[in-house]
């Protein structure tokens, strides 16, 4: 068939981009829980739910030898460490937590981490995996976090690291670290959100039946829960649910406090004790998250997105996107626009709420 037949010539579809590759570093002593979290996030096929495909590989110094784990478990690697040399800055290296921060670490693993970081590949660790990054020298002069029980140990052994004792996860110069146990889930979902958008992370979170959005600055745990604190937490949960369902409306500390039946000062104090952040900071992060979904899944113009997310103006929304995401709403939409966004627009509520988990005391990890 030719153009003279009155039909346009066949144009082949654009090539399918390769999946993001994730290297899970496997060596003796890594935690089975963290291994499971990484596998659940990046090794389950959720493409029918709109999640992009991933290529997760379990990388070890000797790919032919089983890796012993705590509790009598073993892991079968499927790639050697030189697989990391083929990664690019769009890929990711993830280090699970380790059971014993004092354990000897394989020199080839530390060398592979250094090469990956030098090549500009993002590196993330879960829980006590921060000790692995520290032994590789990747955290010197940087902010980092680990399980609250181990934060003092990390700071004492590696004084060049700025250890954050309370945050759930932090990033510094392409290196991510997280606190214990559930915070590893938060970091993994955040890394998906950063690379592929809020809706992809939310779809994975729904599949895992977990909260899709906890900010890294949220505190790790509540020190002294009491029956009164529990009652206050329930009242504050109702206030947060109301705010999420009415994001387009203006909210102040005073108006939220009135809904909780508290004075503004008492409300702000209890809110921070319960969530680890201030009411206004929490509200802004939820509005950014709602705007991300609207930008991904609808064709609404930017002023309408700003209105529905509660920013009031496109300028205000742009300022918060710059401070929270280091990008603009327009660039975010161009990067993460869902292919079925127009058809999905009718399914998206004007105020799509994000679920925010209450903090729980962490198990050591």
C-alpha cells in the first residue's frame, strides 16, 4: 500500500521503554522482612492496574551460592554483582537491613556499592542497611536515618554522618536511608512515587493494603501513649478525614481545632504528638499529593487543579511543588501523565484522599 492509494503510510509504534531495573543486594545476614518488602513492591506484576513493569534482580557476589538468612531461610541469587555495572541513573540499588550491624560485610558488596554511586545510580537502604552504606563510605558528610534504637550507635561509629534520629526516611545526594520495619515500606513506595508518579505508588499500596503516603519527616514512634492520647488521636483522625474530603476548602489551625473541640494551641500540640508533623505541613503535603493525582489522571487546567487541591492559586501550587518535589506542576504532568488519564478523569473525585497511617512503635530491625 502506498500514499497514492489515499491512505497514510504505516507508522510503526514507538519502541517500548525498558523497565526500571532494581538491584537487591543479597549477602549473608540481610533481614527477611526487608527482602520481602522489596520483592513485594518491585517483583509483582501489576501492569493491569496501571503500574509500570520493573525488573528486580537479587544480586550477590556468588550467584551460584544460596544466601543464608535469619530464621533458617535462604535466598537464591539470580545475578552477579557485575550486573550493577549495566545500570543507569534511572535504575536503583536497594540494600536490605541487616540483622547484626557488627557483622563482617563482603568486600565485593561494598566495592559494588561504591561503583554504583560513582556512576550516579541512586542507592537506598532499609533500616540497619544504613550501616552497610556507612561502611562503604557513602554516608560521610550526608544526612541519614536508621532504626531509632540504632541511631546513637550509627552516630557514634560514624561521626561524619549527620544522623536524623526521628525521620522515617531521608535523601541526600542520591542516597536514601530509612528507619525500621514499616518505614522501609514507606521508602520503597516513595521511590516508586518519585520515579513513576503518585498513582503507581498508590496502586501498589492498595495491593499491599498499606498506607500510600507517609512523609519522610514524620516521626518514628509515639513515646508515651495513654488512654487520653488515644482519645485525642481518634478526634484528630476525624479532623484529618474531614480535611482530606474537603481539600478545596480553606483550612486553618483554628478551624481544624474547632472541629476537634480543642483550643488551637492544644490542637497543634496533640496533632504533632500524634502525627510527628504540624497541622499546616501535613495539610500542604496532602494537597501536593492530591494535585499529583489530578495532574496524572485528569485534563484539568492547572488553575483548576490548584483549586481542587486547595492551593487557591496556580502560583501557590507551583511554589509548593518546587519545595516538595523540586519540579513544577507542568513538568510533573508531562513526566507522569497517565496514558488513560482522560478516560480515568471521571473516576477521580475532586478531593481524592490519601490515607495517612498512625505511627506505631517499631520492632527492632
